[in-house]
C-alpha cells in the first residue's frame, strides 16, 4: 500500500518556542496581504462543504454554471436575515479556529515532534462531537467550539509538516482518521527556529508566508493553503453523518401580528391568509380568507375564547377545513389546548395535507386535559413520537409538533416563522421622544430600502401619529398601511418609499419609543476583537470593557456596484453618538472594513 510508505517519510518540525509559527490567524496587511490565513481557509471550506450539500440534496434551484462558493447565497436569496444567521454561525466557527493560535500546547500546532498527539487530539474531539450531535438537545455552541479546535489542528498539519513538499496540495487522509504514525525530523525555518540559530534554515519547511526571507518554502505556500482547505472541507463533510387558553390566544395573536408585519410587502410574504377556528360543539368556523395581512390582523383581534381546556374538541375538523381552503404548498399553524374529539378523521386530514403538500406546524399546550403526556417545554423540541392523533398527523404529513406553555409560545412561534417566512429586516434607526422634548424626528430613506416599517410605542391611537416624506404626509397614501394595536402601539408600513428625509410627528406629550426598520438586500455583520500578545486580533471573550481599545471588523454584503461604506456610528447609553471612519481590507464573501476605537460607554447599536 502507498499510505504506509508515505507515513514513513513524514517529518516533523522542531520548535522550542510557543506559540508556534503557522498560517496567521487572520488577514495580514501591506505587502503580506496575499498571505493565506486560518480565517480564509475555514470560511472557504465551509462555503464549499455547505454548497456541495445544497447542490447534492437539491435544496434550491442551482444550475451547473453556479459556483459551489455561491450556493449558500443562492439558497438564502432575498432572506438576508437568514443569511446573516448563517454568517454568525460561520464566524463563530472561524473565531473558534483562530482562538487556538493562543494555545501553549505544541501538539495543537503540530509542533515539536507531536503530530501523533495532534492526531489523537483531533480523534478524541471528533468522537465527542459525534456524541453531542446525537443528544436530544445538542449544545450547538459547544459543538462549533470543538469543530473549531479540530479544524485548527488539521490546518496546522499542512503548514507544520513536510506533507506538501512530498505530495503537493493533496489531502493526507490518514491524519486524524488512522491510528499509526511514523515520524522523522527536519528544520522548520523562520524566525522562531532556535535549532538553526534564529536564522532562516536553508531547506527548512516553513511555508507560512509568501515572503522568501521569512519562509524558505514560500513557493509552496499556496499548495499548503489548498491542502488545508480541502482537508477542512472533507472534515466538515464527514461531520454531516453524525382557562385558560385565553393567555395562549393572546400570545398567538401577538406573535401572528409580528410575523405579518415583519414580512408585509416583501417577496417572502404569504400570498393569502386564512383563519379557521374550532371548538365543541361547533366543528369549525371559517372566519376569513384574504390577501391583505392587515385584514388578518383585524380578524385575529376579534377572536374571543369560550371556556378553556374543553375536553375534547373538533380539532381534525378544523384542520380539514383549513387544508380545503388553502393553496397548495401552504403552511398551516395549528394551536390547541385539548385532545381531538374526532380522531377518526385523522387519515382524512393526512391524505388531504399530502395531496396539497401542506406543511403542518402543530402547537399543543403542555397541560391538555386528555391523555396527552405533560412535558416541560423549554425551547423548540424535536418531533413528538407519542401515539396520539396530533403526533400521528405530524408524522404522516412530514410536519412538526411542538409542546408549549404560555410564556414561551410567542418566542417559539417567531423562531419557527422566521425560518418559513424570512423577513430580511434591517434597523434604520431608533428614537425616544420624552415629555417636553421636540415632537418631530427625522430619518433618511435611500434607494436600497423597498419597505419601511415605523413602530411607535406610546401612541394612544393612529391619529396621534403622522409621517411625512419629501412629498408631504404619507398616512393616507395607497402604498401606506396603518394599524393600531391596543393599548399603545401604532405600526405604519410604507411600500416603495420615496428617497429622501422623512419626518415622524408626535401629537401630544406622551412618551414615545420609535423603531424604524426596512427591507433591503444590503446587510452587514460585525465582530469586536482585541489585540493579543502575538500582535494578532481575536474575538473578545464576554462583554467589552469601557476604556479599553478594540478593533471592530464589519463585513458588508450585497453592496450595489459603485457604492461603498465610509463610516460606522456607535450608539451608546450615556455618551454622544460616535461616528468613526472605517478602512477597507480584503474580504472573502463581502466587503470588509475595520476601525480601532476606545469605548467610552457600553455600545448598544451599530450603524453603517
């Protein structure tokens, strides 16, 4: 076999000082800007691995000309909120990789003849990840941290051994998958190779940089990069195998209103809304079918509750009617506090849902009065497998069933609905209007915003609020929708707004809190870092400390051609707004900027 022979020729570097030299954790500047680094290797591997998964499983329409790097962005499409959440998880893994650079353990870096220990380290972590991933409620943050530890050491192998010298940019598949290692030695070279008198070793295997005065094998830097990226990609692909219902009605009502307003006027908004209720003795009542989300909000506001915890109710009849009325491939949200009186209609519901490809999201209260097992709901749970009719309907249709209690229902609904109806929302600004202060505030609207929503808390009615565009009041315009949510919330949605400065006008002296959001394809992600002893910047642990200096990285996505970001605004609790100029640096999947600043107060919001 070739592999045992190859293993016999793998040599290990000799280093006496830690932390080791290897790929830098993040991008370098100046003449070293083209040097490859752990962040770039990891992000590229994640995009390739996820992109291949998307293409292999036909998760979205992607033609053969679409680069696998672009598959993730294609999958999310207009859902910039979903894409931002993906980026947050991706960045979390990357920062966990970079954090390993600070480790004093030689085997973490594949240093000091400790490749076998590095191999065993990764094997152990992989087993722990597999166990965690199979638990009923896996700690995803911990899993991402352990994945970061694995990935760092895997990448370090290609910069810290002479595998690339012997085999080019291929992947050594036995590393962190096979138990046997044979070892030799060679001079690593570079500024920390003390075995060679602090001089660059002739023939040393250092290939961490493109600078020949620093890395004797600088000409192999890109091959080491490609090997490390392919090995990381393979690792990620391998991991893929591993009384009162009244309170609940109010929570449902609040969550539904938030869902409707968040997607109102966006490409992801439902094309129609249907409201069906059921109880006992009334089998079902069709209350509304409309394409207007505001009419749905009004209908939800008119629902009243009779009794509570009635045992049982005509749940299957209500589901059957909703399926009959809705369009194909619709999503139905179903809520109940009682068992089904008409369980015999189960198969009728399943067949009807399957015929129209309906996605059923069933919410069942923890404390039903029938044979349903009571179970504490702390967060979104996996599909229930109990042998009652709701579980059978969910199982038979490929839907999902969730246990809920009153306090968690709204949060649970929002979480699930954001996955189904992504809103792609960006915060434009927030304001407070106190008693005695000005009754007018201004905010800008540019050509990148296609739907603006102004939420005012503190208004006693819609008549208290007026909004003016550069063309005058917009409150009665065809593209404006206004609704009042008792007791003190007014929401104004403006489709296709005119570009310019808008004014929000207050009537009276009530305290107002105004939140202004909009739909836009442009989005950004920020990361706060601090400088470590090795001169590199790493993600901070915990909250930033007032008076300390930090570097803030911002990555902006989908900037229109010809447009650029020039600054960032930091909003704080108790100090003046801080406007900072930003500097552009090389980015992988967006335009990246940074700024260094000393915090004078706790930052509560970032604007670009």
